[in-house]
C-alpha cells in the first residue's frame, strides 16, 4: 500500500489532522457557549462533528486510499445507517390525515 | 491460521476435543450447527404441540404427561395462561433464531459454501468456532430461562414493550441476554461468510459462475451483518429498562393492572417496534434465502438442465436483499402511522414481491421440459415451490394497510408466515439434508424412508396451516389462550382447532421416519463416491466426506454452475471442475 | 491450525486488492455503524417525543468531556504514529507510541469514572430521566468499546509484539486493523460528544 518513503509525509499529515481536530473541538465547545437556538446549534455542532469524523476516517483510517470494495461496503452501510436513523423519525412525525 | 506452515505436518494428531468439539474445520462446525439446529427445531415443535392441546381442548387436563410440568406451569395437567404465553414466545424465538437460521446459515452455509467455492476452509476458522459457541451459549441461556422464577419470556418473539417489561423480569432479561449471544454469533458468522466468498473463490470462479446457493448466502450474510445490530441496540435498551429502571420504551403515565408504574416515563414503545422490525423483516429473508439457494441447487440437479435465467436469479436476490431494509414498517400499519409513510411502505412492500416472484418463476420454468428425477430431495424441493407461493401470495393482503387492519394479529398472519417458513424453509432444509448427507457422511439416506417422511409431512403441513388462513379471515385473534372459545364471532371456525392440532401431532409421527433414516443411514446407508447425484458444482469434486482442507489439489473452475445436458457432451452434466466439458467421468456410484 | 493454508491472510488477493483481515474488520465496523446508528435513532426519537429536553450541561460536565475528547483524539494520533513507526521498521518507537495509546485509554476511562461517580453523587441515575438513560447507555457502550480496543492494543504492545520478529508484515497488518477499530471508537465519540454534552 504505502511505500516507506511516503511515511514521513504521512506523519506530517497525521500531525496536521491532529491539530485540526483539536482546533475543531475547541470551536464546537465555543459555539455551545453562545447558546444559539436549537436548530442552528444542532446544525453547527453536527457540521463540525462531521468534518472531524471525516478527517479521522479519511486520514487515520486511510479511507482516502482504500479499495473500491471497501467503498462499496461502506456506501451501503451509510445508506442503511440513514434508513435506521431517520426512518423511525419520519414515520412517527408523519401525521395521520383523515 | 498464520502458523500453517509449521503445523501442517502434525495436524492429524488432533485429539477428540479439538477434532469434534472445539473444531475449527468448517465442515465439523457446519454439522454442529445443523445438529444443534435440528434439536432446537424439534424442541420448538414440542412447545407448539403442547400449545395445540390447549387450543384444541381448552382447560382440559393433558393426559399422561400433563402432570410432569409442575404446579407453576400445569397444575394437575391443566395449562396456566402464563405457561401458554411462555410456550408461544419461546416457540417463535427458538424456531427462528435457534432452529431455522442456524440450520440454513450456520449449518448449510458453513458446510457447503467453502466447498462450493473451492476453498480449503472459511477465511477465519477460529472466528467460525467462536460463532458456533456463542450461538450455543445463546441457546443454553434461552433454555435456562424456563427454570427461573416466573418462567421464560412471555411477551412473544417480538418482545413488544410495555408488555415485555411488565411480565416477570428474570425470563425476559435472560431472553435479551440470549439474544445478545445469538446476535454476536450471527455477526461473527456473517463477517466470515462475506470475507470467505469474496476472497477464497477458486481460480476461474467469477461471481457470475457462483452457484446460486453461494449468492443466497452472500446476500443473507449482508442482511445479518447490517440488520441485526439495531436489534442489539434495542435489546440493550430493553435490558436497561428491566435491570436499571430506565424508561426507554415506557411512556409517561403507564398504568398496569390498575397501578401506575413507578418509572420516570417519557419513553417510546414504538421505538422498539421500529428497531425490532428493522431487523426482523430482513430476518424473514434470512430464513428464506438459504432455502431458495438449496432448492435452486436441487432443481437444477434433478431436472438435468440449466436453471432458466441464472442471471435474473442473481439480480433478483441482490435487489431483494437491498429492498428488505426499507419495508419494515409494514408490520406496524396499525400503530397510527401517517398516510404518506404508510403509502411509502406499502409501495416498497409491493416492489419487494417482484424479485420474489421472479425467483419463483425461474425455478418453476426450470422444470419445463426437464427429465425430472423424483428422489427425496427433489420431492421436498418441488413441494417448496407451491408452499412458498401460497406463503408469498397470502402476504400481499398483509402488505396493504387497508386489508391489514382486518387481518392484523389474526391466525391469518400465522398461516401466512408459517407457509413461508414451515413447508417453505423447513422443507427446503430437509431437501438440503437429503441432498448433502452423502457428501457429509459418504452414504445416502434411504429413499423409502425419505418418501415415508415426505408425504405425510406434506399433507399434514397443509392441514395445519390452511385452516389457520380461514380462521384468521373469520377474525380469530392469534394470541387467545382458549383458542377463541370465549368469542362469539370465532364459533364457526372453532372446530378447525381440533383439525389443526390432530394434523400437528400426526406430522410429529412422520418425523420419526426422518430420525430413523438419519441415524440408520450413518451405518447402513448405501456407500457413495464423490459425486452421487451427477452434479456440476465444486463440492462434488471433493471426497465424501471431505478431509480437513477439503480438496486434494486446488480446483480450477472452467464454466458456469449448472451446465447440464450440454449438446455434444459425452454425459448429461459438465462439472465446473472438469477442463473438457464433462467427458471425464468422475467415480460415480453404480 | 488448519490442514491447508488459507490464502490471502497476509498478502492481498489480486482482484479485490485486499487481504482477508482488512475486509473482515471493515465488515465488522459496518455492523458497528449500524449499532450506533440505532442508538442515535433512539436518541432522536426520544428527544423529539419529549416535552422538555435538557441541555447536556445541565447534568453533565463539559470541561471533563472536552478533556476526554482531547485525550481520545491524542490516542488516535499516537495509534497511527505507532503504525507509521512500524512501517519505518522502528520497533522501539512503535513500543513508545503504542504504550502511549494504551495509557490514553486508561486516561479516558479514568475521566469517565470521575464523571459517572459525580453523577451518582448528585443522585443522577439512568432511571432519572430519558436523557440520562440514553447518556449512560451510549457512553457506557462506548466505554466498553474503549476497553475492548485497549485489550487488543495492550496485547499488541506486550506479548503480541513478538510477532514482529517472525512475521513482520502480518504484525503491521494487525496493528493497522487494531488501529482501524481504535479510530472508529474515536469517531463515535466525536459524535457522542456534541449530541450528549453540547446540545
């Protein structure tokens, strides 16, 4: 997969990602002290968390340079993740019309 | 597995325990799964036969064995309602999670898949062993739960709260713990199956040359992998409700038997239903897909012609697997769902019936023009087709919310899904046992005993489940302890309870032929060579029974899985593993 | 262990480009995604159905949780540095970073312990309300994952690292796999932190 020569470059990337994750952590905590109303607060917090999560997945878990098969499996999983995450909510908030 | 090179030379000296009990050989594990699964099937069947007594003769003492169950279950032989509920809940749980799935996936999947793809074993043999033992622990937990105070779980295999959380806690808690073991087992198994099928296919065995059974197991493994975890999460929540006093599924202001429950409340019983059915609908396909795989193998082999439309089969099963994740709420039409979402789930439910029909049509049309061999496996496989069709078609009215409102929770539902699973899946599993028994033991099972097993089972099955459809349409509720005797509207269909029960007990007698056949054939069955059915797939290239490691030399695959009666070939089957189109004769049985 | 060698345990299969364990761990992580997905679904449905829902800070300590986030992120970076050290064949550096990863795991659990006990002292239990129920369930299950990851990491730091001498490539693969799990645990926490503590 990765060649030995690239490793130093990798390490620099890891440290950069580490710094970004720390910064984003403090940003999201900072935002929470602003006491925004619920919708923007949730939107911002989830946006920051998604960026952080993507950084971990792409760089620490090497997802950026992974094989197609893994992408296929994870794509399917993410799709079903949203089904289970939102299916109950959408179903329960859909009013009964008579 | 990593130290193979060092250990290769002394693998013969495995002791009894490592060879037969804590084995890592996929064939031994498969047989362990199959036998445990068969025992649980029998046990679950016994629970149901007890229930059938109460339904046919409500309140009457069970003769002879009735006194054996103790005063907490059947005082002087008369069944208590609580015990009836335990039997119902555990019958469902055991049949689904400890019987059919372990036999279809754990048993046949483990035994056949590596052989059919030409692999020496599963990709992770030790994980495979862990999967079996986790399943075993789950089974033991379920059995133990009968003997704790208050008895086993009483809230049905669906374990709906708040009922599940207001019946005696020990049994329900053990049910949940047992489920966690079973889910862990499925998880380990499915990771193993998918990896094995992707990585260990023999040279030349492309995906479109895979036997359909392998495809069905691949899709099944994905269903288990991705659908089971939500139930595990829900199981933890219910366990917390029971053990730690949380209210995940308990709404505020809940009153049970005239008393307000002392919990914080604020929970949602519907949440359980969503997470449960997110698993349990795909689970239905976990029950049926391996069965379809087995039937396809046997139909192709015994019609002596290629399956009509192999590609449609494959695309259908993949589509079916995908769709099975977005139909779950059709089990919940009467929970007060809005019309938009109800329409959505009705639509997806109607869509998912299309691939099922395609698969059934492919199998049916494959019979056309074949010179069919009516041996025991083929009889079971042929019976599967109309039985599964009845099961499938009776499901359509349940998938449409307006008709579902009338039929929901009646015996119609029981009749419907049993047609899919009992004369459907279980017949296919019997077919598989008769078909692969020679591979596992080197001997054939008796044809005569096989037919004595088949015909009464086939007839009784229909006398058990068809009357239930009639009772259900008359409005007979499925959970009544007295079989509906106290309900005026049920009177016209009550006489059917006796018919159903009698058919169930007669069917039990027919299984005696199977048990005799199974054990007798181990010693007295006709000896067979590697390929007794003149079949084309790779498992028939290995010796019967295959040794540890399966194949003497790594097989190479030259063609598709079902090349029967190829024009110009020397014989009517061209095995995948023969380089020159089947003129090479394997050492068949005489 | 088995009579015939199972292919592709170490080297990748040409057509998939992957070895068995790599596929295995990603499939396992896929099921983990679904497990936590269902818990998040439960959180959403309970929250939407609740008359009032507390801000996390009313019950929980944001400073401790922020510290724990930093600890877990740091352990993720030491984990990946441990792997990088092996790739450069620097075993002592690997031991250092893997050791730090395990220590960070202990740090995380220690802080978790402080948090839990302070909740109990204030009389906050899982049964108090649905917010605390889901808080204890999600963080508890996450903590179990942390413990699982630490056991694996500690094994590869200690007795398991003997394999470096005999099968170096396989050992690197194993550390990478352990890392994938550990990063996933970190990833879950990245989402748990805002939804439980900050919103």
